[in-house]
C-alpha cells in the first residue's frame, strides 16, 4: 500500500477538539496598559539620566510587557502564538537596545516577527494543527465539537478545509501588512543612536504608536476573516449565530424572598 499521507491536505476529522479546557479571554485593556502605555511612559521619562538612565530605563520599561505575558500565562494557563510572538519580540527589543544596535536593526526586528508568523500560517496548513485553528478556529472562540458533528452530518468536511485555507491566507496577509507598517514606523521613529536617552524616548513613541498603526488595520483584517469564517460555517453546518459558540452559563435561580 502506498503511503500518501505526506501529500494529503489536512483533515479536520483527524484532529481532536477537546484536548484542552477553555480558558478566560485575555484582557485587552490590561494588554494595552502593560504592553504599550506604561513602557512608553517609562521609556520617554524614566530613561532620563536623573532617573533610571537609558539602559535601566529600557530594562524596567520592557519588564512590564514581559511580566504581563508571564502573569497572563499563569492566569489563563495557556500561551497562544500571539503571546509567544509578543514575548520574543520584547526580548529582542531589549537585547538590541542593550547591544546599542542602530535603528535599522530595530526596524528589521519589528518587521521580521510578523513576517515570519505571516509566512508560517499558510505553511502550517500541511501540519496536524494549522495555525489558523489557534488564531481563529479554536475552542476558546467556537463550539468546535458541535460544529464538527454538523459538518460530518452534512458531509462538508472538504468544503470546510477549503474555508480554513482561505482564512489562512487572509491572516497571512494581515501579518504581512503589519510587517510593512512595523518596518516603516521603526525606520521613521528611530533615527537617534541607540543606548541614548533620546533613542529610548523615540522607542517609547514607537511602542505607543504601534497600537493604532499596526493593531487596528491588522485587527480589521482578522475580524473580516473571522466574519467570513462564521458565515461560511453557518452555511455549511446549518447552525445559526450563537449556535456556533459555546452557550453562556445559566445564572443560578434566586430563592424566593418570601414564602406564602
């Protein structure tokens, strides 16, 4: 018998959906506060010679996103791809700063992280667990077991695989756009010599502006991919709206305040 597993596309029915319990969603506001606002303030003002200085200012500023990433890992007991990318990106920023590399290498780093992830998303389609499942189609967001049963009943597994491929390319495009914007922002905002108070101030500005400059357009594309994924699942499964998601836990009934 010929072994054709290496050339076959990934099959949804071969992947279990109940391997991990669902965790609490990430707090976006805490992520913004510890990942952008506090580091930006510390880099802009704490890096002055009369306070922490450039080196310690950068170390303290970057300890906040690193600390929050570890806290979020412990709290939610999960570390997704985005968390890993953010963690590695922060470590690289600190390393480049302490080595006093030029702004060009910071721009390369800012572009390289989303670029690698963007290329990895479609490449992972040949693996047992494509990244599109981690980012979009996962049990944190959707009732994957119920959806899978409906897809099997309607014999739409192959069509669903095609839908995931399409969503993968949309996600890849979102990260590639992020790479371009990241490089342009870093190249524009980091003209000073690294290891100086002025460079830390510029790096703080980059930390702050990367949110509206990168997160908003990328999030818009991810939202579009998620919207089309949900609409496609509705058509393929016959499930509508909230039926694709986990049901909300029922509120406990209150005891009667007064009895007759």
